[in-house]
C-alpha cells in the first residue's frame, strides 16, 4: 500500500502530514477536455499570419475579402454598392474566455475576445437617408473596433462515425469604434464631418445593422469551421487529436499549429 494508505486509520495525525503532502504534490492535475481544445485552438495564432500551404489553410490575419456586395434597405435608410479589398487585421490576438460542450444537442458554446480589430478597404456606395437625402461616395474606409466580445455557438452532427458542421452563429458585443472614410460626396470636408458623426453614432448604427453584420460574419465563421473540421474526420480521430497534446502534424484538414 502507499504511504497515505498506510496512514489511513490515523489520516489526520501529525505523522501522516508528510505522506499526504508528497501524495498531493505528485498527483497529476486533471485537465478538462475543454481546456485541451482551447489550448489547441489558440495555437492557430502562429499559423494565422502565414497560413499553411500543405494544410490548405490560407492567411487569416489579415483576413482578406475580395468584394462584399451591400444591399441594405430599411424604412429610413437605404444603401447599396460594393466594398472591395476588405482586410480584417488583428484576428490573431484573440483569446478564449470560455468553452462549453453539450451532448444533446451536439453543440459547442465559445466565448472569445478580440482586443482590437481594424477593418479597411475601398468602397463605392450610394443611398438615401430618410428616403429623401441622397448620399454617395467612392473612396477608402477604415473602422477600428475596440474590444470585441463574441458569444459563438457551433452546431455539429454525428452521422455514422463522422463529425460534420451544421451551423455557426454568434452574438457580438463591442465597446468602441473609430471610423475614417474618404470620398463622401467627393469632398474632404464632408468626409471628415461624416466620419466624426459616424463614429459618434456608430453604436446606434451598429444596433441597426447588427443582424445584417451577424449574418455575413456567421457565413464566414461557418466556412472557416468547415475548413478546420472538414467532412471526413471521425469522432475517434477528433478525440485522438484532443487527447494527444503535442505539436505534431495533424490529419488534414484539422490543424491547430
């Protein structure tokens, strides 16, 4: 029997204190599966700025979107046009606040924080405010977003032995914005005034555009999740990847660093 077991009858006695201390110091801490997943997920940081050709992972920071069509219409605001060469910078500085796994339904809930992001690119837009005041512009834009909190859910399915991504959704919370836009009505002065007003009003504007933005980001998140997990990974393979905490190459397409 072990030292602590030998002292069981007098476990609280002074003579067994050393044995209890030695047992506690040598006992391996229990590492939750959620913590292992977070650790592997955060290894993406070193891959995001350079990508990995062998694993078919593109450069993710900055994340580049060639073009985004805009067609937004509400009762008092209409806007349509195109965003081009959109870059989202700062994604690799994320950290994971919380991860919860659920069996029924098969779902992962993830809370993430991005300290700061910058979204920049070119635009060509036109629209109307209150259906009366025309607004148009063509130029460059930059949106600096401060402290973004994302509550993410990832729905999965287990069909036969394979794991597939079904859906991706999120709820964003943002602390602050700073906006700079050029080319509004072809005037530098108007652009400066518009940028200042947009920065001041953006929290309200964001709430108005929130559903639209969430839909676009969720689509990107879904594609990215499918890129990581793929269509041919089995439950057994995923458990192996999680349980084996090493930096070796992982089976395509799942790759965490």
